[in-house]
């Protein structure tokens, strides 16, 4: 990173800089010996460090993020409308497993206090989950859950809460369509999440397409409640409460025990990103991801459209040819999915991303993949598929915060790290979510929502390694229940959102 008072360059060959003055740079400001701004340039946005001819490469992160749509004089604001999107890397030409990183030195002796389950998995929370098999029963379940929280939970102090696993699937859908396997697999894997401790109630209507044994064949019959068999609303609520109490009795006996850090499954995600996300927060998370992998843990990074334009950096890092082909297959599937919808991968950036200085999906991708750190990619998962290996894994999911979060939960994450530059109050009931801000202004403004400020990397008050270690230690503390992430402290809980590319009938 090359820095002066007004801007930073990430790579020595970059021909743009990112403004670090909080109020932006006024026109007529001399920012270096040979550059004076010719217009106002907002905070985090790009300034041209040379004069560009039309069609010339614009370079950030040492890579071409686009081409100049017009002549751009030195000292100009390179706004997103001045940048032509380049072609995405061609999947069939990608070399795979050609630069597999050597294993980093093991990191031993790190532990956390977790809830060990009979199947060997370890939870970070102790929750009663009650799943719906169809959206039709959600209203009844929500009434029952509110009564459980008020009347039962105070009697079971070792239980963290009760969660209705509501979703908009189960009927009115093409249940046997090939892609229906994605939402069905997601629900099946969420039902067996480590934080539910092997206990699960299932509330069914009785006439839906997604009948219980279609996706939960091993659920106990006594734990399935079919509302159409009950005599009216009050009996429906009463039977849910009665069954819930039986589960709570067993869950209340769970206690935390010392577990190695290798039992953690950590998800990485970003949302509300800005131009500093790939400079501060994401690299710091990548460093923490390396520490977790060194400690033997499982780490998942995701969001297909946010790695698509950086895939040429990922494919050489896969552990072998088989994993490389899985990576190509998942990304090709998503390319086709977007094509069917009549859009390309540049539909990804939001107005907030652009207001935060990101010109296009290429620039966003190059910053996003920094979360993956530097270790070998040992596996690639389809959306909602359960993680089965230790180490760094790419879980192919949409980039939508809520859909990605739901898919990662199905893959088994027991804690999530969420980076943001613009800010989002996103949270998940099932697991702790640790927020890392890319800039100090957000961390100060949202001091009771942001857990770690990575903006200190730009100001020089901290290094990527400093923030990475701070995050690693916070992960162990929050996974142990010794501290709450702000999202849990305030009880911020976003709804689950299934990824369903199959038809709705």
C-alpha cells in the first residue's frame, strides 16, 4: 500500500488512487508534485493519477478493473459512468491447482467453550429450532413461539432461545424440478445444524408438496406436528408448546466444554461494501481466516458474483484438479443462471456500493476475494451443501446477504464474520455475527453495531496483521459465550431466505 495525505494506492502499478480525506478532495487541490485535482472527488472514490485516452486500462489492485469510456484528464474523479466493464475471465482457460500454497505452520493450543453434540459437531449456541415444512403454518407457529418465549424459556436458563425456522417454500412450487434440490437440501441441512443440539420440532400443514419425509426422513414421528389433524387453533398452539417443553428439558442439560479451535466452522461474508472493504476489512478477515485454518478450523467464503472476476486468483490455489473442476462447474452454473434472467454479473453492485467508490463488479470482486486469505482451497460446495472438510472452502452461493447467510448456515457455519463499509444491521438468530467495518467513520457512527474497526489500517494506527489477530481472539471469545457480538446484544435477527432457482407453479 502506497499512501500520502490525500489518497492511497494498493499496488505500485495502479494508475488510480482512493481518496482517504473524510470530506473528499476539493477541486484545485495539489495532491502530489505533479497532480492537481480538476474537480471535487468524494471520499473513497478514485482519482486519476495519469491522463487516460479512451479505451485505456484503468488499474487498481494491480489489475485492470475496466477501460476509460472517454478521455479522462489527470486529477479527475473516475466515477463509475467513466469505466467500461471488461470481459470476465474465461473458465475453460483457467489453470487450476498450479500454485497450491504450502501449508502454513500449525497454530496450536487455541480453544473455545462449545456445545459438543452426539454426532461430534460443536455448537456455539444452544437453541430450540422449530421448522415449518410450508409457509402456510408460519402464523400459528409464531404465536406458539411467542408463548414459549414468555412462559417456558425462563424455566430453562441454559437454553439461549427458541427459533421458528420459517421460510417461503414447501408448496406452490415445482417440487420435483431438478433445481428444487437446492432449497430442499438447504432446509435439510439447517434442520441438523449443530446449534440445535440434535433436537428439532417440525410443524406441517398436512397437504403441502414438501411432506416431512421428503427432506427429513429420519425425524422422529413424535416430533412432527400436523396442523390439519388438530381440532382448532388453540389445540394447534398447545401441542406445539407441549412438544417444545419436552425438547427444552433435554436442551437445558447441555453445557459448554473446552473444545479445540479446529471444531469451529466460520463463514465469511460482506455486505454494504465500499472501496476500502478490499483494502482494510477484507484483508484483515483474510489474515484471521489463515489463523483459523492454521488452528485446524473450517472456513467458508462465498458469493459467486463477488469472486467471478477474481476467479483467476482462486483457481490456481485449489488443492487438486477435482476441486478445480468443481469450482469451474459452480461458477459456470451461475453464469448460465444469470444469462437466463437476462442480466450479467455486473447486476451485482448496489447503488450504495457505487456511492462508496466501487465502479463495477470487477473492482468489487478483487476486494472481496481478499477475505479468503492465502491458504489452499480444499473443497467447493454447491448452494446449501454441508461442509465435510477442514480448511478453506468455497461455498457457491448468491451474493445477496440473506440468501448467502442462509446457504452458509445450511453448510454448517457456527459463527460468521461480516465486513461492511456502508453499514448494515444484518444479524442471524442461529449464530453469532461479528461485524468488521472498513472505515473508522462508520465504526464511530455505529459504535454500538460494529464489533471491530479495520479502518485503522488506512490511518496507520494498526496493520492488517494486528486487526486479523484481534478478530481471531474475538472469534474464540464470542464462540465461547464470554462476549456477545453487537447483533446478538440487540437481538437483531433477519429472516432466513432460501435460494430457489426452480419454478414456482
